C-alpha cells in the first residue's frame, strides 16, 4: 500500500526518531511510504487557543498538500483528531459547501499509526522485540476522540520480551492540554504529579503513548525524578527488533 | 449571613484562585475522595443501562427542540400554569427576579422563608437581596445548611459542601446549633442534628422558595428531584410557594420526562433513582400550597441562545457529572471557578452570563481532555464550546490595540506565518537549534524564561535535535519523495 | 402583560433567527430508541422491583390478596406501630386491624406527624429503579400524609408494577393531565451530603416498608 506520512510539526521538529520508526515499521510490513515535503502544521494549537482565522489558513494549506494522497498516517492522535473531527466542523461553522466536501473526504483517509496497523491493515504483531517493563498511557485524544486504546494495547501485547503493566487511573489526563500547561501551569503540574505517581507505582521503565506532546510533558516530569524512567512513543517500541536494538 | 451576591460574578482569574486552592491539602483530600467515590458509583449505574447512549441522544434532541422553540414552549407553560391556578412572572435579570420574589413575600408580611437548594437563586444572589428587605432565607438542604451556617460558599452543583469533611461539619454545627455540645462526627448523627433544627421550621414557616429541575409546558407541571425530603416539606406544607427557574428549564411534554427521569439521577447522585421526585401543577384544593408563583428568569440566557455554536450550553440539566469526572475540578475544587456554576459546565456557562473580565480566564481552565463530554447525559460538547469561547475572547482582544499587540497574539500570528511555508518552517527549526543553545544542559532544557517559565517550574523541556525529520528524510530519501503524490506543492 | 415578558420573548425570537419559520416545535420527532416496553406485572418484573427496592434498604414482603390483612397486621406488629394514618378512601382490604387507624378527614400537620406511621397504596411501581409512584389518588392520601410520619408502609399490587421508567411515565400521564401531583419514592429519605456517605432518614419517613400483594 502507498502510505503518505503526516509527521506533525511537533514530531518533525522535536521527535524525528518517531517518524523514522513509523517509516521503518511500515516498510518492514511491505508498504511504501512517502513524505509530502510541503507539510507543516495542521493548526491544532491555533484552533484550541481560539485563533480561528489562522487555523482556517492552515487547514486550507493542509488540504492542498494532502488531498492528492490516498492514505495518510500520522503518529499523533491529537493531530488526527484535528483533521478528522475539527476540520469538518470548522468547515460547517463557516458554511462553506466546498470546504465541507473537501474536509469530509480528507477525514476518511487519515489514520493514527496504531489505528492504521490494527484496524486498517489488520496487523497486531509487527515483529517487534523490546525486552522492557512498559506501561501505556492512553492520551485523551486517542482514548476519547479516536477510541483506539484497544489497538495500541493489542500491538504492545504482541511485542516479544515486553512486559506490559496496567497503569492505574490510566484514563485521567496527564495535564498537558497544549497551552493549558503554560496558562494554568499550577493545575497542570498538579495533574502531572498524580500521573507520575501512578507511573511510578507500576515500576515500569518506560511509559508509552501515541502522542509525543503528552509524552514530552510526562518525560519532562520523569526527567526531574532522576529515576531513569522514560517516555517513549509507541512507534519506537514497535520499530525495535532483535536485530537492531533501539533505545 | 453570607453575602456573595450575585453568584456568577467572577472576581479572580482562575489560575490565581487555582493556585491557592491547590495549596489547601484538606480541600484536595476532601474533593479527591468525594469525586473518586462518585465516579465509581456513576460508572456502575450507567454501566447497567444497555440503552444509555440512546437515552443521551434523546435527551440531547429534546433539549435542542426546547432551545429552538423556546418562545413557543414558554408561552405554553405560562398558559398551563395559569390555568392550573399558578401565577407566572418574567424576570429579565437577577435583580428583577429578586425584586419579584421579595415583593410577593413582603405582601404576605414574611420574615422568614424556607428554601430548597436552588442554583438559580444562588446565581441571582436572592438570599442577600431578601436579607436587605429584612427577610431571612432558611436553607433546608443539608449541604446548604452546612454552607449557610459555615458562612461559606457552595463549591459543587449537587453537593455544595463537598469541600467539607465530617470533622469540619461537626465544628460548624457545634458553633451554630443549640443542643449540639456532645455531637459526634458520625454522618448519621450530623444529619439527625439538621433534622431536629429544621423540623420546627417546616411546621411553622408558611413560605417557601424552590428552583425547578423541569417544567412541563404541556401540563404546567414543575418537577423537583431531591434526596432528603426537605424539598417535599417545602413543596407541601407552606401556604405560599415561589419557584424560580431559568427559561431553559422548560420541556415540551410530559412524555419527555421519561428520558430525564432516567438520565438525571444516574448522572447526579449516581443512583438508579434519587429518593424523591415531586411533580405538581399550580395549586389544588386541600392539597399543598394555596398560592403558587413561577418566576421565569433570563439573566443572560437569551445571549447564549443567540450564539448558535454555544447554544447547547442551555441543554444542561445541572447533574454535576462533568464536575465529578473533571481532572481540573478534582484538584482545584469549585471555589476556584468563583461562580455558582463551577467545573466544566461552569467554565462555559459562567463566562457567557458575565461581563468580560476575570470570567474570561474560565474557558482556559481545561486541558480539553473530553471527560466531561463523555459523561454529559445530554451530550453537551463542552470541549468544543470551550474552544469556541476562546475564539470569541481572542476576537474581542484583537479589536483592542493592547490585545492585538499582546505577546500571545504576536506569537500566534508569527507561528501561523511560519507554518504557512515549508521553507520558513524549516528555517525556524534550524534557528531553534541555535537559539536554544544557552538553555540546554545535557539532554534537557531545565529552565526557560518568560511565559515558558511555568512549564519548566516542574518539567524539563526536550531540546530540538540537530536534524529534523524532514532533513533526515531529504538526506535519506530525497530523490524518491518528490515523485510521490503531494511530494512537492 | 409585563414589560419583562415582552422583552424576553423579543430577545428569544431575535436569537432564533436561524430557525426556519413553521418548524415543528414539539418533541414528537425525537428519536426514542431506548427501551420503552417491558413486561408489566410478570413474576420476573415483580421480583426485580423487590430486589431493587430492597437495595435502598426498603424491607419488602409479599402475600396474596386474601392474606393482605394478616400480612399488614404482622408487619405493624413487628415494627411495634400502634397508631396508623390512612386516607379515607383506602380500600377496605388494606385497612389495618388490631391498631388505631387515624383516617385523614382533614388532620392538622401536627396530628399527622404525631402518628406512628402511614399506610397507603400506590399508583404504579417501577422495577428497573425500585421506585413507587404516588399520584395521591385512591388509597394514597394527600402529600403531607406520606411525608410527616416517620414510617411508611406502602402496598404494591403486582398489576401496578411496570418494568421501565417510560412505562410508568405513560401510566401517569392521565394523572398529570388531570392536575394531580406526583411523588416518586425510591427508598427512605437519604442524604449523601457528608463526604458522599449515604445516610438514610433526614426529613421524610426514615423507614419504608413495601408489601407486594399478588393480584
């Protein structure tokens, strides 16, 4: 299958290894990956912060870049949720029939990475090997907007050597919430503190998820604990094999 | 008595109020324990309903019809209540509602009036308005008694004293109620003390004020859902009953109750059914009050109605499920929201009923995690409305010079420009690698200045790696990518 | 009519300019895909009602119609209640014997409150939620009767037990349309206002007994 990668501006800039992992897994499964170089940002931050005009510009741009693609895969559930849910809604709020048609069409062909593997390709075992104790944090967008927690967990259960530990109170937000973490830093930190305590209680070495934004928030807190515990995107776990052990 | 009138005027920015609340360990423990208990209970009673989603959808549709034809339903309600022997009054704002109620009571020479817990009267600041006329309002719901005697403020829609534990309640009762010297902190004993204190009031005070959970346009019936029986006392024993309701509480037909009689109890008290629901229509010879007044309150609701994307805010049935599942509310409690309506629903409702000012910080008091939307029994998309309100705030600010040139507006505009071009974006990535250099320590950035200082107070920042994904891709696959669809635009 | 009324209605109409004129205002078109029909009066439905009422700490017993008098007598003996209030139209079969029956021909609130308890029938009962519903018609008396005494014994005839809430709402429609008040009772009065601990018995009857009579 020809798969177009929507990396997200955040991963492109801060977590290139996640994108590399997605490419590696998809190619291992025999698919062909392309990367539309004109892509930048879906506009999620502008949208959620109330900058609608700016969002509309970025949405139009996103449509121009990705419309020629057949299948679009993204390793960020919040970005997928923006394209799948927010774009069509924004188009409707604008009352623009052409935009409604375009956003609806696009919404049907964009997938979160784990969702794509399990629900679209029907693959739960990608041949990964990761001999570590891992806990999974279902990020809010993956849990409530996309409802793909089962897919991620199925993939993790099939990773050889991986010991999956259930995260207590996993459904609670880590406190990131984009600009929320800055505008309401105190409350965000209070939420993170509880999330970290729950992660600590699993004694896992690694906390994984399908959004690097939430993971950066969690990692930023874990790093202060100096426990060595770390946060890692699911794609990177799935990319690691016995032959090429990746950290 | 307490004086916080009216209950929806927010005085402090949420982040400041939240900071204080977060430091109160007693409050954190009380609220954390209570919200976690009720969450588990709600999941259990909702989980046993195989048709829960269908009920939510029906509730949403009924409430949407109410909003779309509010004038029709209110006129029908007025007609039916009047035909049943009641009197209907209209109040444009809280002050007008307080005046109408005050005048009815004054006409009867009332010195005291019983009250059933009512958010709407808290919203209008009715108690203090009545106090100015020399009429004392006696709260009869146990939690409201605790709040009133403690000269405190409600912090939850359903359980106003959720922030108080049994030890604190005992202290309040011992200070304020006679004959409580040897009171223990057992909930049953504390409830017993309230029963004794109020029994005499119920039998002697001939005036009562209530809110309304629903009012049926078709039959002119008003419904009150409650647990303790204080509601039944106030609805049955007094001679004069006055109910204050927001105009959005009307429902078209009696049959519509079949939905809310199921969704409200399971979402609010997390029971299959709360102990008592009362329904009455006007007045009836030999049965209940001789005089019934229904006051219909606007107080900003028509503004919400006019803002179509936010209109569904008015669908709220005040169950409080969104508060109980909210990770922000769980940590800050209700007082931080500074309003009668705290939590997620408050974060959208309060600013819409308010003037610009501190209330504008409320739509940002959410990580948009979506737990509220999932729990809402009438499917109000609270995260979507939060974002819509943020948009309105940004729009208003852009109209002022200070707002247009605020740090945030400039940064957002700059970022939008950068994202407008892949070339500029890549340039920005490269500059970030250079710009961050003074802040990087090993593998992390432990401290940043300006607006990002809040982040690094507790969290390290991941530095920007030297090679972005696109640079890697170009280096590895440069040639092939441009041939693919959308590869270059 | 008042200035406020005119102003509010005007504001509503101007807020709703997006609603096409002539659109149906009723809720007849609402999708009601939830469960609406159960099996009223069947042994399974009655058993579920008994189980769900008991979950609220209601003490539930059962008898056939011929044994109602004896069963009532036995319950009141066990509770030790001697002075029971009833409505004047309580069916003869349910009038307790062997104790003082105070019939409400216009009792004062104090007189009602001074009784040991009240005995009534009900209009309908809901199995799903363990709820009894009074429309204050025959055998049920005015609202104050079932409110002021500390004890309530409610007779539930099996043909009045429905499975689901929507069935009860449909059954009560004629009563509501006739202007009767309704009282839904699910267990004795309770509060969870102190640390969300449920405490039975605040202002209404602290004890509720239900006698199911097979009809």
